[in-house]
C-alpha cells in the first residue's frame, strides 16, 4: 500500500513539473500549465506562496517560505486580530497562568516581507490555483499551504454554547470560556466535578484530562477534596492512546481516587438544573444523567466548512495529504500542515513543529522539480500535566510507539517537565517555532540518545 501511494504522488509531481517547464518555455501556453488551467483565475493579486490560516502552522510556514522565495512573494490569509498560544490554556483554566500571557497581536507575528490579508477564505479553487475571500477578492498562487486548523462545535451539544452563561461550567478550549473554568474551580463547594472528552477528533487529546488532575490538586490544596467526586467521562475506550503513558495515568487515577467512565459521550447540558446527559456509546440510545457542581466541556471538533465543501478533502472533510511528504494527493502544488489535515497522528503544536521541518524540505524539492525526500514520522507530543508542578511528557509517532527526546523514562511524573511545559515551551513557541527556526526535537533526540534514536 505504501508503494502505491508513493508512486501515485510521484507521477502527479512529474506531470506538474512538466507543465511548469512548458509554461516557462512558452508563456503563451499558460492555459495548459499546471499552475493555471484554461479557465485560470482572473486575479490581480498573485503570490508565489499563499498560506491560508495564521495559526501556529500558518505563521511558521510563512516565515520559512519568506526566507525561501523572498519578500513580497508570500501572503497569509487570517482574519483574527490576536494569536494565542493555546497549550497554555490548561494552566489558565487552573489559575496558574493568565489569558494575557498566551496572547500576541497577529500583526506582531506576521514576518516582515509577508503580506497579511485580513480576510476569511470563502472558496478554494485548486483547479484554477486561486482562492476567493469573504470580500469577493480572488487571490492566485503558484503554491498553496493550507493551515486552517479546526473548528469547535459547542453547538452540537444540546444546551450549549448558551449554557456558558450559567455558573459552574467552563471549557479550556476557547478564549471566551477558559476563565469560566477557573471560576468554577474557585466556586466549587461539594458534589460532582465532571470532565468530558467528545466522540470526535480533538486537538491536544490530553488536555481534557489534564484539567481533571489540576482540579484534584486544587481541591486538595483548598481542603475541598473530601467533598469532591471527580469524574472523567470520555467517549474513548481507553484513558490514553499510548499504553506506556496510559499505564502511568491509570496509576494516578487509582492513587488519587478519580473515577473514569469510558465510552460516555456528552450530548446535553441542562445548566439550570446543573445536569449533564451522556450517551453510553457501547449501548446506543442509552443515556445517563449526572448532576454536577462543576463541569468542564471539551467540545466536538471538525474541519472548517469552507474546507469540507472543497475538492481538497477526504471523505471526512480533512485536507487529504500524503502522510509522509505532506503534499496533497491530487494537487501537487498544494500542501498542508497541522490540525486541518488527515494525518493519522495527534493534533498538537509539537506535531506542527515537526511537520514544518518536513514541509519546508518537501516544498524546496518540488520548487526545484525534484522528488521530495524527507519523511514525517508522525512525531507528536503531549505534556500531560498531572499537578501544579508535575508533568508526564508523552512523545510518540505514527505507530503509537514512544519517541522520547530525553534519555530517561518520560512516563514518570517529573517537576522538570512541568517547568519545561509552563516556561520553556512558550518561549520556544514565540521565538523559535513561529519564526521558522524550530522544527521539533529530532536533532536533539539523536544527541541525547547518542545517535541511536
């Protein structure tokens, strides 16, 4: 199967490169060029590289591409005024950090020489090598990088998002609701503290349970633990997908008297009654109602609608790219990075870092009419916060095998890993990743393991 995918991609790249060469030799034949079809986009705005999305993947790749092709040739489409380092919101929801420390203005992060188009994409037209924005403007490109992230769907849970107007309910997944988590923690008196995981792919799949461990620590510090029944209701059949780390987490669950209900999916919130309704996924149609004194909601998530209705996606609506080269399977001048893709690995900022290094190399090779030669191994990382001063640093690959950076057992709770999560990683994000200088820990892993990993 792997051979078939590689051959197919190579043939697409060969066709694309042949068309590019033909266009250069005879500009009059641009109608048959791989960069523009016979009904090419009638756009006055054209860029060598167009990046759609100004999140971690988009800003990172715009920085890398600007160094590659020069100033004035790269643009990024992003409507938001502010950019957030979202991994910090776990600590914001527990009162250990503030939202303001996770925020920078988008303008301050757009690399010098990169054009910021403050709009939303309304339509992708890869056959014409252009996109249309919400103000009706068409923008054409030679190469497209899709970095749209994903969309939160609180509305798919009955009673939300309006339920957030009530007390005792919060969510660390939105800037609008993360402070409500901290307020619910502070206001907790006695009863059930419930933490949920939805029946969809999510970004940072460890975050829904991180806040549970922090809540446990907070209740112990404030003398409320004996009055709290802490519950983790997850739609998954496991506590965590990688056994090495799951075993450690189960030990924590048992030691701290936490209750885990597998295959329980939140379908309704009744905030006026402080009730949460869960479907038992192993018994379709059967539901169970829990009263809560505190509820932390992880919303269902999915691809953005503009992507789902395009020709760029797989059957589930995710950007359909080769998992090794990060190049689109149908359109060889289209590439993807981050949460919007169908890469079979956890959706994290750490994954974006590793992907950015591979994608940089892939695009460089394609621009030179050469075959991509660097492969993404699925590396991702999840710093599992287990208290206000400990973290289990999970790192793994496509195969679900640990791919650890440090020559120690990372499945153990460590204070050093907490400070790396809380203080080192944010600095690395703002000053390394977003400037296109940090491509993940792979080179350091080899050094740490004496070249054996």
